[in-house]
């Protein structure tokens, strides 16, 4: 869209990992635009093959590693594409430099939450991530903090790191009026069962909120694989034996306050999710660290205020989208408890201060298409 507005011709194809998607259903919107969606698998290869491919392409990049990843699609292995935009940097091996490429780097959580890796995993598991971004023509980030992390942690030259316009898709959610939604006595906690989501402290905070602060609002937990956290749900043995999951299931099982007030809703269809959020007193985001969540923008569009951990990316989202939010320290259980209790009385005031749908829609990808095109032109030429 951006190239068309600029009077240029840019063909696009999307490559997705094989056997991960129902392509016809999940990519029907781009297929209807005539955009090809091609499935691929990762192939492990060595420097000799990478060198041979580059000779055929009349390229001679410096090869710094002995093992690489190459995409295999059963057609041209994406060599019929002039430029690759890789989403994201989480590769098990460095990407082979056989085509110019840019990487969308979501965040560097491991710098701030090293416990997401097994013991001694830091510096090993993330080594290929960093090797892939260092070999790229450009790195794309969406927050200033991640931009600084790419430079100071991943070691990417500042000239290669580009801050893209932060956008979201306001058409992806349905909105309901207060009368339709009927404000309920709950708040919503979107999460998934990974360690940076801070479940242990969140559970401790909820326990105190209900038992010591007389908390009035129940919580609905939504998100992919959140049923893993529910001890009433049968889950695969190898998942149940993950210590982090096992500890959370036990913590929930032993707490009558959690059992009585925390409901696991799972991964919901968009329509049902919209209804739960529209009716909620607020959305709760107690994450330790990541690249921030657009859930607060979607919630604002649905008239739902947010209470969030105050890490830099979330403050940036609040400022950029003009969303008034209340913040707390996600590493401090007392801070979380006080914020939850205070939000009972502050949610309505925040709701009245939320930006309207027209204002939020200015941050749609359509509005920023030309900006993206100019950015890509700058490093893909």
C-alpha cells in the first residue's frame, strides 16, 4: 500500500513456517489482495554451501560462522525474492547472508529477565538471535527502549537500527457501548504461561488483594495456553512437569482466594474477547518486561482503561497512543496490591479520559503504510 501511494511497484510475498498455519483461512485477507503466501522450513547448512550460493548471486559477504539457517520452500527457496524482512530474530542458527535482509526485533527480554532461560542459557540460547541481527542490513524496532537494547546489548551499529511507526489494527476488534457490554465486577488479565509474564508475583498480589484489601473485583484470565495454569485442566505430561507451570498450578490449587476469584477463560474468539474486555472495569498487565502490548490500545478502543507495569515500552505506548494508564512496579507485590485496590476507584475516571475511536484509528497500519515504505526503501536499495 505504501509503495502504491508513492507511485512505485513493489511485489510482496509472505513466507510462513510449514505446517503451522491453515494458510487459506488464516491468510485469506492477504490472499484476497493477490499476495502470495508460501510455506517454508528451515534447513541447516554450512559455510561452503552459503559461499556457493553467494557466488551464484554475485555476492561476497563475510561469513563469520560455520553453521547457518536457510529457508527451503520447494520452489526457489526464496531466492526469487529481492529482499527479506525477517520476523523475528529468534533463529536457532544465524541466518545465511545470501540475500539482503532486515530483521524485526521484538525485544531483548533476556537482558532484564534472564530467568526465562535455563541455568547457564544466557549467552548461548540467544547467541544465534544476536548473530542474525548483526548480519542484517537493518534492524526494525517499535520502541526507543528496544532500539537502545539493539545497540547496547545486541551490539548492532546505531546507523542500522530503525524506529518504525508503532501501529495496530483497530478493525481487528469489535466495540460495544456501555449499555451493550454492561460493566461487570471483573477485570481482564491477558497473558500466556511464560516466565516474563510474572505469574508468581501476580498470584501473590491477587491473594493479598482479596484477603487483606477486601478486593471486590474478580479476574478473568485470557490468552493462549492459559489453561496450563488451571490445575483442573488435564495437560500433557511434559508440560505439567515444567517446574514453573507445576509451581503455578500448585499455588492456585492451595489458595481459596484464587480459586474463588480467578477464572481461566482460555484463548477466546475475537468477538467473545471483545465482549469480556468491553465489560471489564480495567485490563491488567503485570508483565516484568517485553516490547509492550497492544492489548491496552485495543482495550482503549473498547472503552476499557488499563493498569500496567511501568516498564519503558508500556510508558511509550501510553504516550504514543495518548492512553492514560496507571502504573506499578511489577517486581514489588505491595506496589501491585496497592495499584489493584486503587484502580477500583480510579477506573471510571480513566475511562472518561480515554481517546476516542477516531483518534486511536490514526495509529492504524494503513495510516503508516507510506512511512514503512520510505523506511524500507532507505535500507533495501
